[in-house]
């Protein structure tokens, strides 16, 4: 059986991608909620949607089939029927803090009265207290802070479809995310894979599901080729989760190497793909700020050991590590902002390192990172720029905003 998922590299011609069009969730919050929701500003929704449509059109114009998470999630529930819809809603309410009780019942009634698409959209955009016809009188509800506006928080990070799941080979990881602001997101990916006719019973292998305590996010998961992965040890992905998924990939897949790369644990560089992306057979973007003296950085090359255990080889010469793993004589590491510390810092902040390769040597980037983009062109790449004033306020670029489902082999 051919799996509907096929991703054996970061650069093979992109055939199908999963996006989420920004909806009300990206403006349904106040400045004091921003740090918790992992946003640095509140985007202007109409322009963010225009920019996102431009991004989607750029992909379509280049032969990519664009799928939307919000649509697939509703279709999955339509196909699955009432029992699954009820279980999904219960799980979503439980993970939103309402396993039982009067608020649980009121929210269930409110959401339960909607059709699947409206219910999915509503859960994504968040539920304010004043929109539910319910006055809590029980002790638990009454004890809650009066002035918090929401029963269920919005999920503004959903347009970064890269993170809650990651397609690897013929399967995927459905991720247990680090921060509460994003943890419910992967429930949508789970129902799509389990129940959408395009994916259900089609031989999709789940390398690692969301029922884990250890954390991993797709922005850290890079498929370098059909047997080598790079995974960031980052603010969002723990060493335990990397070792766990490595065991699964080695045991049940065609992978034999995982390169763990330690990056600074901070908000600006929350995932490996904010500082390092593969853009051609032998070319990568890299933010100079992650490299120490002489271009060094901590890496561990993980390979299968005895009895299902792992061998780990600690090395610090990133270029040599990549050359060895990919069997290349030379490698072009292209510095964000052309290596200038001010420009590199500014353009990395606006995702200048976060490119989406749609074919070997062809990348989609934000237009605002003009120094990095010019440098990519000088290194022979074809650069397709997309507009980025509002989308970039969420701290993610074209790779973050896309989850490749099918790529041609390289
Ligand atoms: N792969 C990525 O780097 N995704 C960007 C995620 C940005 C989002 N505001 C977050 O902090 O999770």
C-alpha cells in the first residue's frame, strides 16, 4: 500500500503541503496574553490573510497541492461520525481544563450545537465567556478569576503547521508540544490522520504519537535524506524525545542516523529551523549566532547500537558532521544576514534563516529579509519572496508555516 505521506528530504520537489489560513485566533487576544500565547504582537488579520493567501498562491503556482488543516479536521469529523466527534470534543475540553462540571457541560452544549466546520473554527479561535449562555453558580467556577475573558484560549500559532506534526518518510510524528499555548494543536492532526479518508487506513506510520511527557516540535525535525535526520535540541525539543524517536525510526523505518544539534534555548530561536535549513543537496542556511569559535556547535550523531540501544558520537564541527553524514565532499553554509551581526540578528528575528525549499535550490522566503535573500541568490539559489509584514509577528517564516506531506525523492 502506498502511503499518502512521502517525505524523504527537505528539498525534493514539493507536491503536497498542509497549511492553516490564519483566522480570528490571531487577533483574539490582548497584549498581556501575548507572552503566554508565544506572540510578540497582534497581527492585523485582513493583511495577515492576504499575505498567507499570497504564500499559498506562490506554492500553487509552482505545482504544489495546498491542503488546509481546518478543512481536513472538519472533513475527518464528518467522515468519522458522532461517536468520534463526541470523543474529540471531550478530549479537547479536558485538555482545555474542563474534564467535567457545569462549565464543561455548557461548553459541550455550545460547541455540540454547531456543525463540524463551525465547531473546529470556534475551538481554534477561542471561546469568550460572554458568548456562552451560562452563569456559573458552583463553587469551583465562582472561585475563578472574574476578569479573565476566555473559557477556551485561542490557538494563534496554528498557522505554523510545521510544529504539531512532522512528516518523516511514509509516516509522521504527532507531537507533544512544550507550552500549554500549543499543546492542544496536535489533537487536530491526530483526528486528521486517524479519520480523514485521505489518510485513514492507508498505511501511515506514526513514529511517535502525542501521548508522551517528553517534548518534540516539528520545527526541530529536519529530514536531510532518506536515512538521515537532523533534530534540534532546543527550547522545544528535549534530548529524551530525540532518543525516543530515534529508536522508533531505526527500528521501524529506513533511517540509520539522527544528528542532534544543540541550539540556544530562547524564544527567538525556539526551533532548529529558525537558525538552520537545508536548501539544496549541499547548501544550508545558518544563523551565525548559533556557531561558536571556529564555527563550532555541539552535535551528537546518533546511530543504532546493540539490542535496540543507541550509539552517540559527540562532535562540534557542524560542517564536517554534515559532510560525513551526507557523504559530501564540500558544503556551502550560507550565513543569515551575510554574517553581519546586526543584520543577521535582525533578519533571523524575522525568520531570514527559515526558508522553505520547494525543489533543490528553489526556496520561498520572506521579502523583508533582503540581505539574506540577495546572498542566497549570489550562491545560485532561486528565491521566491512572499510578503511578510503581519505573518512575521508570530515569529515564524515559510518553513514554519508549512508541513510538507509529499515530496518527490531526490
Ligand atoms: N517552526 C517554527 O519555528 N515555528 C515557529 C513557531 C512560532 C510560534 N509563535 C511559537 O513560539 O511556537
